[in-house]
């Protein structure tokens, strides 16, 4: 194996195998190999362990939803499992995990427990994530309601 003075297009030194002639870098075989937007990697690594939605991560990173949800997160989760087969590190990656509804009482039938998330009120979908009105579905009566309904006793 010998180091080549050339660098690939991203400034990473390349190495070559004298027997087979293959060229590789230190990033070969890692999720960083061929990764675009590598300048955003440090920020992505910080976000990977936070319980954020893909939408929030995309806004923070300035990249596409497809890049984060279909490429970066799955690639890094697989790599974490390779590095730690026990799964401890991979379990800490919370980015893109589905949020859990808090335990509450259904305003329609009175059933108490964990509700199902049921999207957002249609008139608030254009708003930023933190301003949208969350809707829930009761597993007992299967009726949908908004979190605002819990504050109003007349519903």
C-alpha cells in the first residue's frame, strides 16, 4: 500500500494497493464515503441523538428531506450497529423517531391512557412545526380530537 500525493475532490488523501491497483481513502467503507455536504456532518452528528423530527433536522441542516431520512440516518444507524453490535449506540440515535403521545383522557368517551397521534389540524399544516395543532385518536372510541379540546370542558 502506498500513499498517493493526489487528493480526491474533497481534499481527502488517497491510498493505492500496489497488487490490485485499487484506490481508497480513510473514509472508504464508512458512511462518510461519498457523502455530500460533509461540512454539515458535525451538526448532523449532534442532531442524531436528539428526539427531533426529520423536518426539524432538515431545517437545521439546510439539506433535503430525502437526504436526511433515506440516506444519512439509515446509513449512520447501520454503522453504529457495526461499531457496537449490542445496539446501545444505535438506540441513542433518536433523530426521526416517531413522537409518543402523552397519557391523557379522551374528551369524548373518558378513556384514560396513551392516545394515538393523528396528524395535525388541516388549517395549521402551513405553520412551522411548533405552532401546529396536534390531533389525537382515542383507541377506545376511535374518535379524533385536538389537544385544545382538553382545555375546553364544553366539548
